[in-house]
């Protein structure tokens, strides 16, 4: 497991590779940059197109939209801003409620609060770890305006029932597919649900641009509004410095899109590596009392990262497991905490009994190393250490 750093001469040619060892040989995440990334970035530097304009932004958006069969793809500075943009364009604001899953990264929820609306935390399904439709139904009020369904760790929620709930109650469905590149739900790719869907290209994601996000849309009016909001309220037909509305600074930049396009050309390879990791962990630890990312009939799991819920029979929680694995030189990341339990929201007292599954699963859940550079021997070593710790 090494970091390969190219050294470039004045003619922009690679003259040698510096091999830097990582501090830990079993990293949880690492971007896999070995295609056209350097060529495309150098093109940006050579042409001086390094800001929010340039050919790579347009090409990246076009190809991404084509992959998912949608009309429009809007590149943003990150996935949080993509969610923020979608909610703002839908008119979500003070007095509105937006339903979210209890267990997810805070970025799935933060934009709701930015707009003055209220997140309503619902329980997760015990098998998929995604939003539980029954909990959603119990939480609907006259103020509910939208549902954000998160495809956690590549798992897919019960989209059929969530779509029905939204249709029956005139709600907007937004899909947070940040962790689900490559996942498929009964023939529909993750990213094909709701009025809009978002993806993340953070440094930890399957496809990375360091930071970056994408918003997928079909509705033309919503698209035009998002494009204008993304750039300080300035649209294609706006006179210079004569903004129509107050918007945001959520623009991407050409170097970012250059990395994205290069990574996109290898998207199947990158997804397949993640899926192989999940399959390896699942098969080599199948005799233990453990639960991994779900892949029921009709679902393909993109497996952004392999998550593992430790069986209660071992009498060990995630913090104890992480500590003991660290003693074995294997880094382990905790499963997302219930958001109502963290200081940012501080709502555990009113939600611990309401969202029982979330609090239970999170207590015993962890993320396993999943960097693309991990070899089969690396994965075997990690599995051996898991067995040792749980023995």
C-alpha cells in the first residue's frame, strides 16, 4: 500500500515516480488516481481554464446526466451544496418540515437547517439501515414538505414505498445518493429517484475530485432555478452585475471537473473494486455473527464502503472493537451516530425510544478498510484480525 507521486519536468512529462509509504498499510479510504487525471488537469493549467468555466465542467455534466438518463446534471462545489440547492429551489424554508433518516452523515441534514426548516428524524430499517417507511408515516404532519432518502453505504431504501408516501401526501422526494454510485434498485440506478438526486465526489468517495458534488434533475424549471441560484442569482441571460435574485456561491471549477471526468471514464472499475471488497469480507467472515451491507433480490449494492454490524452475542460495542483493532494496526471507522445523539442536535432524550433501531445498530456498527489499493492479502489480514478480536 503506497502513495505514488509523479515528478514532472518543464515539458510536463513524467520523469519518475516517488513511492511514499502510507502511515497505515490498510487505509479505510483513498482516492484511486491512475487514469487521465493528470493529463486533464495539465490541460486546465496549459489553457488557463482553472475556474468555474471550461470544457471539463460541461463534458462532466453531460456524461453524468447521460449515464443516469436524466435531462440535467448540475455540478456543485460539494454534495452538501447540491442538497442545499435542491431544497432552496423547491422553496423549502421556515415552518417547513423535512423527514430524514436518523443515521447518516450530518451533511444530509444541515442544509435543511440553513434554510430555516426543521429536520424530522425517523428510524432506519434493521436490514437496509436506510429510512424506514413505517417511521416516516408516523412522523408526517401538515408541515411536512419533503423526504430526503439516503442510500447509506450503498444500501438502497424501500424506494417503492417512499415514492408512494410522497405521491399520496404531495411531498417532494430527494435522493441523497452520495454513497451509492453503482447501486441499482430493481433496474433503476441510484440517482434516478425523486425530483432530484445528489452525488458526492469527496476525497473518500468511490469517484473523487477531492471535493465536489452533482445534482441530477429532470424538471426544466427546477433546473433553470438551480443554475441561477448556484451562481449568486446570475443566469445565462442575466446582464453583467445585474443579478435577478440573491443566490449562493456553489459553483464548481474546471480542475475539479477535469478530475471528475477522468474518474468517470473508470467508474465501472472503481465500483467493481468496492463490490469485490464487500463480497470478500462477507464470504470470509460468513460463519461469524455479523451483518454486512444488504443486497436483496433486485438490488445491486455499489458498496461505497463495507459496513459491519457486530452481533450482540460478542458483547462488544463499536468503540471497544475500534480500540482493539487499532492495537492490531487496523483502522476502523464508527458507523454513523444517531444524529439526535450528537451535540449539534442534542435530541437523544426525545428520540432514543422513538428510533430504537437507529440507536441499536449504530452502537454495534463499524466501517471496514476499503481503499482501492488493498490487495487480497491485505483483506485476508484484516479478516484474521477481526476474528482475533471477536474470539
